[in-house]
C-alpha cells in the first residue's frame, strides 16, 4: 500500500460518488496508495452487493471489506452513533480475531468515529459477553462456534435486527470443513431474518491462495429459495507478490533419515537461517513438534532466553497475547508455532519464515510464506526444513507448482447431517422453529441445497428422540 503502483488489478467503476473520497483521504494521510480492487469493493458494497475478495496476503483485503460499512454509514450522515450490531466479522482463529480488532479500530480511532468494535471468542471474559448481549457493539468479531452460541439465545432475532453485513475472513480456511458448513447455516438464518425485515444482508468473504474461486463464492453466497444461485461479485486484486521458496539441505544426504523424525538433525542450519533475519516464525505441523523444537532451540542457544517464544492453541489467552504483542513490537527473535499463527495476522517485523516438515499443500505453504514481508511490494520468503529425505522432493514440487500457477482448490462438504443436527438444537434453544420453515431456510445453503425430505425427517427424528440409536434409552 505504501506508494506502490497499481498493476493488473480489476478497474474501478466509474462514478464513485463523494463517499469514496472519505476513505481515500485517510489512506493518503497514512502515505498509502488505494488499489483499484479496494475501490471496486467499496462501490459494490455501497450498491448493496455481496461477493468474494481474492487477493494475495498483505495487499489490503481487510481494509477493502471494512471501509464499505464505514462509507455507507458516513454517507447516511455519520454523525449520530450507529445503533445496535451493524457488522458481523467472522474469523476462523482467535489469534486472528485480536489482530482484526486492531486493524478495524485503526481508522475509527484516527478519525474519531463513533463506532464500536469488540471481540466475542473463547478468550473473552463471561462478563464482557454478558455486557455484549445487553448492549451489542456496532461491529462484533467472532468465530463460527461463538456465532452459533449467539443464535441459541432467546432474544437472538432481536439481537441481530440491525445487522447490515457479514464479513467472513479467511474463507478459504473454512470452506472445506464442517466449521464452514456451520457458517453457511448461520448465514442462512441471518439472511432469513434480515430479508423479512429490510434490505438483503450483504455478505463478503476474504480469501487468498485458493484455486476454485467460483465454487468458493457459490458456497458463501448460498442459493435462492427457488434453488437458483444467489448473485455475488468476485473481485480479484491481481497484485504481483514475489514469493521465494527455498530449502535447507542436509550436510550428508546419505545419512539423512527417510521417515519418522522431527527434523532436529537440521537444527544447526535452522539456527543459522533464523539469525539471517530480525524476527522469524518457525512453523511445525503438531503441538508436540512445536514443544520439541522450542526446547531444542533454547538448549542450543541459551542466550536467546527471553527472545524466543512458543505459540499454539493449547496455551492460555494471556500467554498467546503476550507472544503476539512481542511479535508486533519486534521484541522476539523467534516464535515456534503451529497453525495458530497461520492466517492473516500482520506481524510486520517478521522477515523469515521456516516450515519444519511437509507443508501439506501448496496453498498452505504460500499462506505461511505471506507471514513475512506482509505488505505490498515486499518479497515473502519461506524456507523448508525437511525432517526426512522425501520432504526435499515435496519442497521442490511446491516450487514447481508455484511457478506453473497450480494451487489446489478446497472442496466443500455436502450434507453433513451431524452439523445439521447440532444446528437444529441451537435454533431450538434460540426460540424454537417450525420444521417446514426451517427446512426451506436450510435448503438455501450450498451444503444442503439437495437435502431430501427423507434426510430431513431423519434429522428431526434424531433431535426429537435420538433416532434408532438412542430412543431405547428413557434418560434421553
């Protein structure tokens, strides 16, 4: 964003109107360049459209999505504080929620806007959650699980009555999972409520490193009650992003293991790579491997004590916040982590990324590479640290796939009935439902658009009496 020239991006539409100048002035005041794809998204939002934003990591997708609601509010006057919950921001990770909160608050604080932003995840205290139920913020950052819990509240419909937009961050990460299906069901409920009371709910997804974009947008948009696809706008910020993928090579390949190791034979080379930069992220594939690598690094370099840290989902919220703040401030030389720091988190001081073991896919490695050089025009680099000889071949295959533009797609799940059972219990707690009406609503999701009457009756039977498995138990 900083003074970079725009290239290969989708052209912005003519006739922006005065509203867009409000955002452009803020960008200009920061010395940033507004990309055309960001203007396109802002105008599409003002026109009441929904869609999917696809752009490389670190090119401003968050601000592209966030300034739409701010411009809509500013265009309607922007003087009186907005009432109720206006924007729901869904994120797949708690760590990403904290980072998103800071990103969304930046223009609000600097411009003195009367707009509130808060988080609602497992890291937030019960007191804060109760306060949010009584007085919701204007923007709520939450996860699919916390959103489902909100829908189970007796006053859920009233709580979301002012909702104007839902923004799903890192949609590619949710797409091919049951959490993604859970998100689809929640969106169907919110759309049904909003459609009955006012203008259609605007839905925008943010995505990077994804091959099947058309499918990703179709899943996010869902279908109309008549079964036809719900319209959506695909906006691509085709900004060139240089990515370097290299590998550490064992000193004696003949004695390098073929399988079943944690990669600690490469510890000296990994330490040398970490020393090349100011701040490094060392990704591993399991929490146990993270613990092993953290201890091994500390044993090899005791002088790094206080400058090296550990990060994964099992740690307390206070510990994770301490590590994340240390990364942002540039106080840490190295953080060994799992996928807990995989997505969207902006740690500008990070200039080296190491991947220990197989990257498990082209898209995932590119995502992790983007944690370094997290701004336009800066090269992102990831170094593969093989744990056995075959992973050297995997790293070479990823480099070749990157050159040839082959990024795997993520296939959405079709009709997972266990997720639907859970959703019915959630909606039942949140005021109850009429079976025929809820069936029509569920069929507006991409996952359940082909749900049969027989499957629906099975789900209702399971929720009501446990189905064939549990109806023999009086306690149930």
